[in-house]
C-alpha cells in the first residue's frame, strides 16, 4: 500500500469515529454521516487489501450509486430541518 492509500483509510476511519462520537451532542444526523464514512473506509480497505479494483467497472457504478443515495438522504434531512419553524 502507498502512503496516500493509508492516509485515506486513516481519514475515513477518523471521520467516522468523530461523527459517531459527536452525534449525541450535536445532531443525530451525524450517525448517518458516520455510517457513510464507515462505508468509505470499508470500500477503500477492500480496494487496498484484495485483488479487486473497486473503482472500475460495475463496482464503480455501485460505489457511485451508494454515495448518491447517502447524499440524497442527507439533502432531504437538511431541507426538512431548514423548513421547521423556529421556536
């Protein structure tokens, strides 16, 4: 593994731990974001440790679809939070 790949793994793992840890204090939405970072960590780990190229062909389409689904969920939650009347 190259240093860049190790840095990505540390980045995704660190962000997921931080989001899940901070979710109770800040917002439960961070659980979803933390789940996304766990997914990113797992995807990059599989890419680095196995012979599969997870960023080409059908795997890349699956990866982009999952990322799009997470983004759509987060945007919908953001819009609902913004539309709530302020107390």
